[in-house]
């Protein structure tokens, strides 16, 4: 019996709670329900009743402004002054005017414009040097190593690389760890049109998003010969006029030569004397003017006669996205700002 009574009491309590929640929810959705003692309509009616019962204030009475009798203001009388008698004016005697002396005009001296002397940018803390490259008949690749002063691999560096003069051709490797050699594929061997000719490339070292070495410029050799289609047949077909490999117009694949550079290797190390190029301020004509035949030869700002020449070359090889000749060390998109 005690459990039944307890069950009934609990059910009543839960029922009252649910009923209360339903009433509150209904009041929240429809505030003007009859069981809402604080409904907006009742509050509005109550406020209107109180306003109607409030006494109306009496209108303000005008306070009379005191007036004063008019006062007499005397008028000033004008008294004429005595008339001044004019005195004879003396006419001055004209004086002799001297003839002006001709002044010699100064001779204009032309100003000699001295072009500013280009300032050498500070050296990078790291340098890249070409290592032992290899021939390869599969893919054209780049291999690289990043080592410290002790010759051990160091981590956290990336290499930015790409093809010189090809728009949008710049790529960034992942960070180094502690491996001795890393490699990336420049052109896969399946791209027969691309691997049948030479290509010019650049590669430089990056640390924390900043360039820390000068660019290494290099050329890779083709891994397939640009032969006529009949040169691909290994054996002649009986009764057909199909030449065999080695016939006129057919050459051997260059990847089979030990001198072919199909895998370029670069060693990046802290900058030391043996990696420094010989600096010279003598301009080298032809390196800063179209048609730019030898793009893998490093350039300096002093090779360009004007800033416009440097800017044109800078944009031709990928600037401002990549700066393979270090024409824009401050990264503002303007090449060789010291040039006239």
C-alpha cells in the first residue's frame, strides 16, 4: 500500500510539472491566454486606466510684463566745419633719366649626370654546388642534399625549383629531415614530347619561407631522341620499306650516354669560400638584352645598362614570383633599383 501511495504521489508531481511546463510554453507562444495574469493586453488596459484617472494639470497663466513710459532721446545737431582753402601745388622739375647698361646673360653649363654605383647585396648564408649527376632512361629528376658544417644532414629546409622562363613553373619540396639525399621528378618519362629535348632549371634553398641561397641554374639532357616514327621499330618488316634503327635520320637515345645529365644532383651547404663565385663589376654585353640565349648563365645587375633592361629580364625568367638572378633582394617587384 505504501508503494502504491508513493507511486500515485510521484505521478501527481510529474503530472503537475508537465502541466506547468505546458502552461508556461503556451504563455510564451501566446502571451494573451486567459490564465496569464501578466498578459500584455491586461498590462496595456491597466496602464490606460491609470492614465485616464490621472488629474489634468492646469494650463499655465501668463505673467504680465511690466511696461515703462517712453523716454525722450535728444537728436544731435550737425555743425558744419570751416571750408579749407586749397594751396597752390608746386610742379617738380623733370630730371634726366640715365640710359641702362646692358647686362650680360650667364652661359648655361650642362650638368653631368653620374649614374649611381650599384650596391652588392649581402651574401646568402648557404650555397649550392653541383654534385655528381647521372644519366637515366626513366625520368628527368633533381636530387639534393642539405648538410651542415660537419657534413651531417640537417632538417627543416625546403628547395624551390622550376623551369626557367616557363610561366607558373615553380614548386616547393617538403621539409628535410635527416636523410642524406632527397629527390623529385622534374619530367616523367611518359611525357615523350618533353623528354625529347633539353630543359633549363633553377633550384635554391628555403628556410622558414625565406630564400637562403643563390639559385643553382642547370640544364638537363633529353632521355629520348627526337627521331622519326620509323626509328622506333626494333626489326625490319619483311617486304616493307621500313628502315631499321641506325638508318639515316635515326640516332641513339641520349640517356644511354654516360655524359647525359638526366638526374641533376645539388649539394646545399653553409656558405664557404669554395662555393663563392668570382665577383667582377665589368658588364658583360648581351646577357641583359633579348633574345636571352643562355639563361642558365648567372647574371648581375651590372650586366644591364638600365633598370628597364633588368626589369624585362627579371619578368622573363619568372619575376616577381621567382628571382633566379637575385635582381630583387628586397622583394618589392622592382629589379635592380640602383640602375639608371
